[in-house]
């Protein structure tokens, strides 16, 4: 519309509608009637429908006709955080634009520029902390900067310490020392750092987010931190995040030791061939008559040597997975989980199980803190192995390459075999 931007005033031809509170069919019918009226001053009348995925099915049907043949003077902007919940009939009639998080460096510079225009100073480290805390959301960054601006004066700029204290963040140096100690046998040092964090009133979830940010920046120089990153991701979902975070660093160097001990035991058990050689030197000095006895004794230890050699076969990954049995086990533990698994598709390569939930909504259900551990437990009981489980919020792509290309051109699809009908 080429309208001048003014934060203090609004334009009559730009209408914003909250679909969360105006999600009925009557609201959409009223919108259709108002859309027929020509704009007051702008070339186009713009309707911004926020959180459009909250509309009811009947409301979407009422909106569909208007989207197919909109008035020439009307533009609809449908904003959503969950595009998977929009009907395919709506998605096929709109242009999609994906907004991505703003990089930290760009937001840092922009926040410093805003502070300068507003008449107060801010340190670069302070602006970076606000940008990292906003996680790429520019609106959140500006809102936080606005709240913190009251702490700055003409003589005192907004410092990183002020931001840290206001947002409840932990000292970056302390967190850096904690990462430097990973992995470590010095549990006393780890406990002292956690005691300082607790005394400062630090939140375990926020601490894990800060550690993730620091560890991610260090991954290029220290790829071994990837194991720590994978564990820190789980802190947010854990029912006791403070204990989960503590055990990650307390057990950082004890877990490899346990694995090495286990491997030694396995190797000693896998090669029990030495007992067969022991009877031969013991009986060499005896008379010729009892020579038949040591021969018999030599034959006996040879037989048990075959039994340990067969044990590794039990640990081999199964070539197939009985999904029906998995669902039956799920019914014993949770009917809701069993229902979700029945609706899902899957693939199994012997080491990794991929579950295709069909949509982001069902993926979120399967991937929550309650169902994900249950799935791992059920699969472990069925296969006697700890498999990698990946949950995807899409339908399973066709196995045939040509069918996959057709499905991609058609905007999605599902392969159905005649024997399954």
C-alpha cells in the first residue's frame, strides 16, 4: 500500500483479526460482507488473520469461497505458527512465505541501533545476551530491550551484568568453567559450581539453554561436545531438570569407564579356549597306564568352548519388526499411545526405527515426555535392543522413486497397495 509507517497510529484499511477468539463461521461471514466495501484511503484493504489455524472447519469452508474469488481491492494475509493444521484446500490457494529466526549478530546490531535512537547506551555484550535470549524473535528482543531501558541512565549504559541479573541468567564465566570441566573426575569442583548457581537463584532450564548456546559455539573446535549437547536437550523435558543437569556433569567421566569394563568382560568370555591347554602339561609325568584319562579330560573342555561362541548371535539386530506386537504391548501400557501408533506408519533398517506420525500435531503427541520413553521401552522389550527412534511429522514417502516424484509434484501423497485395501 506504500503507507508511511507510524507506530502511534493505525490505518482504517489495515484490519487485524485474531482467529483464536474469532474462529466461528459467523465471524468469517461478517468478514466477507465487510470485504466488499472499498478501502477508505489506501489502494488496497488488507486483512491480517493471525493464528489462522485456530479457525473451525466450517469457518475455513466459509473463507474458501472468498479466497478463490477475492475482490480486487482486498488482500488477505494468513499468519500461522502451525501450517500443517491448515486444510489442503486453503494451502493450494495461497502463496506461502516462511519466516525464519533472525541471526544473533544481526539482531545484536539492530538492538544497539534502536537503543541509540531512543537516547540510551547499551554494551554490545548486553545486546548479544538479549538477542540470544530472544531466540531469533525480533519482537521478543525489542520487548526485553524496552523493559531494560529503565535501568540505563545518561551516565550509565546498559551492561551485561544488568541484563544477566534482570533475566535470571547465570554468569557466563561460571558456565564456561563448567563446560571446561566436562568430562571430569573432579566431582567436588562440579558440586561447587552447582552450589554457586543454586545460591544465585539460577533456573536449571535457563542454565541448560545457556550451556547449549555456549557448547554449540565450541563444537567446531571440540566435536566431542556433541554428546553433551544431546543430553542437555533432554533437560527441558525432564520432570526434575535440576537433578538431570547435575547427573550429566557428575557422571561425565564415569560412563566411559563402565563401558570399558563391560567390554573387557565380554572379550574374556568370548575367548574361553585356554582351559583346553591346561590338562596336557599336568599329566605328562604320570605312568603310561593312566594316559587314557587325560585324553578324556582334554575332550571335555572343548565342548563348552562352542557355547560362548554362539552368544553374540543373540545380540544381532532383528531383520524384521512385528508392528502388531508393538501395538499390543502399547495397549497394555497406554491406550492413547496405542491409538497413535496405529495411525502411524514406520520403517525399520535393523538399527534405526523411523515412525511417520502423519502430521506435526501427532508428532508432538508421540514425542512428548510421557510417550517417547514408553515407545523406547516397548521397542526394547520387543527387540531386546536399545534402538535409535526417530519420529517424523509427515506421512511415509512412497518406496518407489517414480511414485515419490509424483507425490512431491502433487504436494504430498500416500502409497496404498492393493492387498491392503
